[in-house]
């Protein structure tokens, strides 16, 4: 194999073997340096061919060590659960996750309160300045309610609590549940963050399947006014 090597002649017309070094990348310089003295001492075409082959091998090894970016390594290792969002809309008051199940044999409505996310912080600019708890009422009997434990300093509380209401089978479709989230501010009355109302007849057949549900909290005018008065 003939190598294209530049040839130069001195003043006495004698041929001078000359080597033009390739442009080495920073990776090549760091991983596989080439001995400059060996290059200068190589005078024959065969040596030049060997050096060229070694240089090509070093270059290929350098880039094989570097490799390429594997897109699989940069994919998220987590997945959002049903009803969750990476970013919630502005002025979002929070979202409640729960399960409803009706047991016809015992005539019991079972409510499993799972969690609430993205509650507003009590103080603007502060993180997790909220002590939330949840109150669940069976409508239209508003006086009957159950209440969760208070979670301290969190805007994303996890409850995992179960509550039971006695509801006759004939009256299931006439009932609704109201889930209200409060902030238990120290030394003051409970501030209402928001609520949801779920009509059992809208759940339909899913009421017997313990289906996971989620709803965004809403506010009423009287609740907003009460919150301002208590500040």
C-alpha cells in the first residue's frame, strides 16, 4: 500500500522524509498520546505506514472509550400516578385522592381518604407552611361528619385513613359527600382551603368497585371571606 507522504529536498537535492502530524482532538491527546520522538525517528515508508495505522487505532480506541449518549439513561425513572400532574395550573387550590365503596350487605359507605396535593402555603414565599386536615360530611345531613388527623407543615399530606357512614341501600343515590380541607393555623380558627362535593349517583356502578377518584378543590364566596377575616 502506497502512502501519500509530502517530500522535500535540501540544497544538495537530497530527499528529506517529512511527516505531517494529524490534528488530534482533546480526547485523543488525553487518552492515547503519540510519542513525538518516535515520529521524528521514523524515516522509512514502512515505519510511516505503521505509525499511521497505530494513530488510527488510537483514534478509534479513544472514541470507543468515549462512546455515545444512551437516551435510555436519560429517561425519567418515575411515572406519574393517576390524577397527578408535573405542573398544576395557576391559582390551583389542591387536589384530593380518595376511594368510595358501598357494601350493600352492611349498608355501609366506605370512604378511603388517600392524600391531598398542591395545597397553598399559608405564608407567601414559604414552603410547606400549612397544617392541613380533612373533614368529610354526608349530605344532606350536614351535622354528621368525620375528621382526619392533622398533618404538620406540609402542602402535600398523605392520610391513608378510612371512614364509614351507615347509609340505607334505598337512599344511596340521594346522598352526597362533602370533603373539606382546612388549615389548622395555631391560635386561630380553622381556615378553609377548599372543598369538593361528590354525588353518589354520579359514581354509578363504580361505587361497588372501590375505584380511585380525584377532584380539584373549589372555593365558595363565604369560605373566601371567612379566610380573609381570620388572617
